[in-house]
C-alpha cells in the first residue's frame, strides 16, 4: 500500500464514521425531544 491509498482509506473511513455518528446523534436528540414532549403532555393532563 502506498501513501495515497492509506490517505484515501483513512478519509473514507473518517467520513463514514462522522456520518454514522451524526445520524445516531440526530436519532437520539429526536427521541429525547419526543419523550420530553410526551412527558409535558401527560403532566398537563393530570
């Protein structure tokens, strides 16, 4: 493997990791926001 191949693989791996991380964080934030909203709704009814 030469330097260019290593850099290419590293870059691809990095972008895949970042994309995966962003998607997971977005999912987590949406779930948390939904839970907070539902908690407020149930608290308001009581």
